[in-house]
C-alpha cells in the first residue's frame, strides 16, 4: 500500500486522483476546480465525536453538504442510561455553498436555524466548537442545550489520511482525514444539567471528508481514543467504501504516532446491533471484542435519497500489535463502531 510522504494535488485535470494511497498527514491538496461531477454529487463533511467514558457521557456533531441536501445534527449520549438524544435539521440543494474549508486543519464552519446553531473554528493547534439548541430535549422532557468545547491538537500528532476511488468510476473519489486523541476541555449545559470535559482523561476525534460518491454504498467504521497506561492511544478501522486495493484506513495511534494495519474485518449480528461484535485483521495483529452500550440508529427515506445507520458506542477488549511487535492490551476501552448503508 503506497504511503504518500509529500504534498501534492488531489485531482488531475480530468478529475481522477493524481496518486492514490494513505498518509500520516493530509498531504493531498483538495482542488474543487478539478472535480469531474455536477455540484449536486459533491460531498463535504466534518464530524466530531467527544467522549467522556469515566463520566458516562458523550456528544457528537454532524455537519455536511451532500449536494442534494445539507445535514446538521447534535447528539448527546448518556452511557449510564444507555440512551441518546438528538436534534437535526436539513437544508435542500446547498450545492456546495455551505462554505466548508478545503483543508482539515484551518477554516470555519457555521450554520444556524431555528432548531440548532453550530460554529466550528480550527487552526493548526486547536478546534473550537460552539453550539446551542433551544428545543433539544432530554429523555425526561427538559429542553435546551448550549456549550463550547475545545479540542487540542498536539503538534506531533499524526493522523489517518486516505485518497481512493471507485472501480466502476475513477472520477468518483474519497479523500478522508481521521484525527484521533485530541484532548477535550469545556462543556455544555443540557436540560439544566452541566457536563464538563476533563482534558486529562477525555478526548475528541474528527472525521473530515471530501469527495464524489457512487450512488449506493455501505461502509463499516470504528474509532476510539483514550489512554493506555497513561499513553495516548487510539485506532481507526474501516472498509467497504471505495476501492481499497491501493490503501486501507486501518491504523493504530500510539503516543501520537501511526502504526499501519492491512485489512480488518467486522463481524456483526445485523439482526441485533447490541450483541457483541468481533474485529480481526488479516495479519493477526488485531483481535478485539466490542460490547455495545448504545445503538445510535437512524433512517432517512426521501424517495431517491435513503440512509440506514447504526452507530454503536461501547467498550473494546482484546489485543493489538504495534509495528515493532509490542502488544497493547485493551480492557474496557471506550469507542464506537458503525454500519451505514446509503443511497445518495
């Protein structure tokens, strides 16, 4: 699998990827002007998850311009009650006018309507998320959320980056950055109760993506961030989306450095997503069992646009080997895994 080690344009003039592969930093320059597709087919998104396993809560933010529609959501996760509360909203035919940044390390995203407000600003060292929703409801009927969260990005923190295309259409592409293990501070009030992140224990992660997709896709993705024996540790696992023969997005992050895995398989009972999952790698470096806590499930049916999603939060147990052969033992390590099927 080719590792990209220096900056380069993402797309050639004909809309195909200049060089497919993976990287430890976002070396590809996203050049919208070379996209060989209509504006309604371009997908741009930033997704954040910030979890506090020790305090049994988490929050996620979805911001995306999918051409046909824009989607924005705030989701609160209560792991002690095994429940989630979410508010979301849609815009129609944004067609790339949402102003999403062309890089994953600087820029701003801003959206506001009567249901929610999200403002994200980022630079090379910090990401700030300000948000509010007057009508977001707790499970016991209390309304209102407002807060601010800051994620610190250490200057030596490596990330997972991948650029791949589809076999059936090489002008359809997937450019993705996943950043794990960003210490979180700040907090929010929800339904009259305060929730505060502790930067010594709690972490956030980013899924930043730009691309043009084929119509129907199913992907599997898993992410976790935390500490093992006081050392920052995380992983990103995924497959099923685009042609992964040039590169996979399977990586381990240990003490801010990437350790590359080959292929990983998710074993899921799709009749019951709250039953245990299993994860194995083809090189025998990863064996994990995942015990679900909350299934953040949703579905959307807008005739020609459909989506069925299961994002499941829970605990990982098992072993992972680093590039040097060192074995990391995970015990009740918190993260999530998802199975998503989209037609759009």
